[in-house]
C-alpha cells in the first residue's frame, strides 16, 4: 500500500483593493491537506505566461511555493473539495496480465474479482483509513461498477461484519465474487454509489466487461446502482477498444460531474488506466515536471489525496 499527496487547484482571479496590485494576477491556493479550510493562509503564484483558462490544475503539494502578501486587502471565498482516488486491489487478471499483456484477452477473466493478495491489500488500506481518521471524514464513496472495484470499495470503506437483521441491507453478501469473505455491514460507513464514467478502458478485454446491474444488486444490496447506464453493459464492445483520447475525455467528464456533488470529501475506487489518462489530461496545463509526477501509474490499492480549491473574490 502506498500513500501520497497532491493538490488540485482551480485558478481564480483576485481583484486587489490597492491600485499598485495588478488586478490580472492569478493565484493557486496551496495548503497542508489535513488543515481545515479555515486555516488556508498561503498562495502559490501562476507564472505570467501560463494559461489559467478555467479548468482544474493539478500540483504535487511539495511543488507549491508560498507567497506572503503584505499590506494588501483581499477578500476570498474558498470552496474546498478533497478527493481520495484509489486503484482496486490485485485482481485475478493482474497476476498474468502484468507479465504478459495478451493475457488480458483471456475470457476466464470476465469481470475479474480480487485475489487473496488483493484482499490483503484491501485489509491493509482499510486499517490505514481507520487509524488515520480518514474514515470519519469521507462523505461519499464512488466505485466503478466492476467486481474488483466494488469489492475494494466495500472492503476498505464499508462497515464491520454483517449481522442478519430485517431493517438493514448488507453492503456485500457472504462470498461475493468467490471472495471467501463474510458479509459486510452497511452501518457506520459512508454511502457507496456505482458510477459508469470511472470504469476501466472499455472494450475487447473481458476483464473490463461488467455484469448486469441486477447481478450486482444481489451481491452488493446496499450499493446505489441508480445511476448505472441500464441493466446490461452496452458500453463494452467485443471488437472495439476505446481510444486513449476517448478515455481521457470520459475522465474529464467524470471530473466535471464531481464538481456538481455537494459532498466535500469523496473516495473514488477505480482503475489504473482510467486514473492515468484522467490525471494526465487534467495536468496538461501544468509544468512538465508536475505532469510527469501526476502521470505515475497507481499501484494496486494505492490511495492518493487530491484537493480541489475553487476561489471566489468579493
């Protein structure tokens, strides 16, 4: 399990109340991840030749530089959202596929489930999110509607072992997807929602084709599948592979959709290629060194932290 931290900032124009302060200067906000929004106190300036254009910018926290503004009155309103992207634990397709890419064509890997090592990775990450206090802060968990991501989501962010009762549905039934795991409770955990937009690279590979929603609803009764694109998988094509450009565009559409959510801290359980192409696209306007850092592939069950800051002047 690997934990890292990066900052996402949405650029904002700042109008100074002092005539000597250029009104066209733009800033990005940088702050320690664990500080509350009320503790924001430093800014990271954009270079004059950088296009700020209104889209999100992505920065590793260690690359943010602090500028102290003295004698200038600026009124800012901050809207802060924190994202926790997580790649799923090791799936059965990863064992051979990581050594031989053609193994991903194996039909036996249809909607691949987690391996025993994958479940151990899930247990390790679950311990971290509880020990760190992160579990208490997450308002919502979003999961790609594939077996390995759903298993990872409920294993990391779900409740404890489920006790049979008539008024509460389990997040996962016992032995879902050959997991050899006890049922997982829906109590004392954030809601989990399945979203198609954050699925893995679509088409051709059987491991990336999903089951019907009705099958998933039986295995994961308390997960919200209401935003799924129909019961059957119409996005995956046996003979057409989604292009990298199409995948990146889908990732940006997902990021825009996240901006409509009211929750402040959101975990996203998804896939290696989706994360790579989405974060690479979001970081296209960044410095090459920053983009390189953002474009590092996620390991299985790796969690990173992203901060989206939207600034409004008054």
